[in-house]
C-alpha cells in the first residue's frame, strides 16, 4: 500500500512540477514573484525533489529484487542531497537548470541585487572610515 501511495504522490508532484516549470500559460507562470521568492525555490527545487524522493522510495518498498530496491534508495538519497544543497542551503541553481522564460522574467533582479550589495559595501566602508 505504501508503495502505491508513494508512487501516486511522486507522479502527481512530477506532473505538477512539469506544468509549472514549462510555464506555457500565465497561470503556470504565476509562481514567479518578487515578493515571494521562497515559492520559486520550492517550484524549482522542492517539488521535483519531492517527486524523485517519492518515486525512489516507492521503488525501495516495492516487491522487486534487492538491486532495484538499492537503486530506489540511492535515487532517494541523491534527491535528499540536492534538496539540502539547493533548497535549504540556498546555493544558486545553475543557469542551465532554469526554464528559459524564467531567466527573462527575473533578469531585473540581478541588477537590483547587485546595486543592493554595492550600497551595503559602500555603507560598511563609510562606517569603517568614521571609526
């Protein structure tokens, strides 16, 4: 029973993640927002990771050979590692892993983030100069 539930949850998360990532409709691109960036990270990292994790665990609990079960555990462990690195630690995702339309829609952020960092550096430098 657990195998079937994990398989269904994994397939549903995979389908939803693919629909959101492809972004063919305005509704599918609605998760991109300047005010709620945590949703973007969830759609780009969390949802696919949950899908792969569930699919891997469904393989590991299935009544199949031990080699296939080990493969399922390995896939689930790799998904967990990717979730920690890119989801929890916030390591920037490689540009090749992002949808093409996403980069065009969020290009203005890079300039704004760069200007914000430069202002902080200048403020720190001014603060050190006064002490």
